[in-house]
C-alpha cells in the first residue's frame, strides 16, 4: 500500500469518526469505574466501619489502572510502531472492552465465599482497563494527526481528545438515569452493573468503524523506508529520553486538574455538611448533573483549543493555560464558598481550563517524537504522567481534605503546585507547530 492510497482511503470524516468513537468508548469505560468508585464500590467491595477507609480503599484500586497504563503503553506502543497503528488500536479497544464488561459480571464482596476473591478480581479487571487505555490514547492521537492536512494537526488532534468529555457524559448520564429509575436497594443490588455491561455494545460499534481503516501515511512511509525500529521501547529510551521526561511533566497539571474536578469533587460535593469531614451536602444525582453541565464546557473548549494551538503554537498557548490553572487552584476555596452559584462557576471554569489544556496534547506530545518511536514515546509520556498526576490525585485530595477537617484549601494549593511543575516543563521544551510530521523519522 502506498502513501497515496492510505490518504485516499482514510477520508477526513472517517479519521475523525474512528478516532472520536474509539476514545469515547475507552473513556466511557474508564469513567464508569471512576463514578462507581465513589458511589457503590466502597460499599459493595470495600465495606468498613469507617467510611473514609472504604473510600480510600476504593480509590486505591481506582489507581491500579494508572499503574497498568505505562505497561499498556509499552506493550501496545511496541506493536503500534512495529505492525501499525490500525491493528494496535483494534487490540487496545478489545482489551478495555472485555475488562469493563467483566466488571459488570463480578460477584461483590458481600457474596458468601467471595469476600476476598471479589475485590481481587476487581483489581485485575481494573488493571485490564488501564492496560487497554495505555495503548488507546496514543494510537487514536496518531490516527488523527498522522492523517491531518498540513497546518491542521492540532485541530484534528482535538477529536480523539473530545472522547474524554463525551465518555464522561455518557457514563454519568447512565448512572443518573439508573438513579431515577431504581431504588437505592435496586441500584446497589444490580443497577450499578448496567453501565459496565453496556460497554460490550459500544465496543462492537467501535470495532466496526476501526476495522475499515487503512494505515496512516507516516507509518506507511516508515515501512517503505525500512525505518521501523526493531525494539521501539529500547530505541525511545536511547534516542528520545529527553522528550519522554518533558512530555510526562507537560501532562502533569492536566491530569491533576481533571481528577480533582471529577472524582474528588463528586466525593466532596455529596459528603454531608455536618459530617466530621464536611462536604457540600448535595444529593448524588444533583451533583452528577452539575458535573455533566461542567463537562459540556470541557468538550466545547477542547474543540476551541485546536485552532488556538495552530495560531499561537502549542507551547505558548499551553503556558498561558497552565498559569491560569495555578490561579484557579488559589481561588478554589473562595469559589466553593459561594453556594450553588459559586460551585457551578467553579465547575464551569475548571472544566473550561481542562478543555484548553487537554485539547492540544494529542498533537503536542506525539510531535515531540520521530515517527518510528512516536506511538511508544507519546504513550509512555502520557501514561507515566497518569501515575504521578492522576492515580494519586483523588487519594491525595481526600487526605488533604480530611486533614484539613473539611477545608479544601490545601487541595487548591496541590493543584497550583502541579501547575508550577508543568509550567517549568513547558519552558524547557520547544514548539512543534511547524514540524514536518510525516518525514520525521530520525
């Protein structure tokens, strides 16, 4: 297959659809667990006399996926740089889909004889979710950007990024619908399984779209020039270790921001106002609707970020957004003190910043690496950052909130500190807007 044939086969509409639908499904699966980790898993899998202990145990398993993600990036990155983007994307989607569906079939720890085995299997399935997502993001980003017309990589790259808000809205809308349609007892008995089992249908749709794709021009040219790396992971650590470090910390604040805005705020927002560690006291369904409303801003500004990153350059734009995230962290407490209006403004502003920082990453991180290690390099940077940024964020935030006796002041300081780290990483790298993407093989 020639480069011309690949470009002809992969029309812009097909590229956008395939990258968007795949990441939407993957993030739906991932966030279904994140929501359940707050709402039901502490009771069903990690029951304890102390509610905070149960919640922290649930968040610990939530973090297992982030440990698996770098392993997934190495595994799927190897095949993505060796056998092609298309085949690897199909495999990553299957891995995530199977793991998510099996979560919906697990007995709970309350089932006699499953007190230990049920949480253990949940950990294994959560590991499988992380493994699949570890290979998904980079492949979808390359599918979009390696097929993008000149001067539009950041714009095309926003479509796989749009899968994050879409997946979040889908997952939480399903939970909201179940909350309306079922009693609390029914939801805990079987209703929580529905979002996970529904994943099987979504995966079939995603596979149908992706199997019809042709390979990307960059990988095709790499094969034609016999430039495929024998062992991509070894080559990327030998020749591209610097962008690995840069990319990891460029993503750091983005991860911290998102998991504070979703997993932690859901915990804080639904905690009783008169509890020992006080929260905002919203009903679960009400706060889920508030989050869904905020995530709409995430989606809108993800799309807005693409043209901005093309016009201003990735580095310049992300630098200003990162400064804004630091300021947002310092304003966290005053915003939450403003009642319903303050909370909604905080959610809307936080998710707006999330869209602006997340959108350009699908172009910027892969552009840091040459084509023959691009899948592996961008995947490792993205997913190692998930450990230091996302895996521990809900756990650290709950701990800071608990130690503060219900105050979220130090949670905001934590976010501001993460933004400072990302700011430094951005200033130590270069802009990649004008890079010759397809020919970059060295």
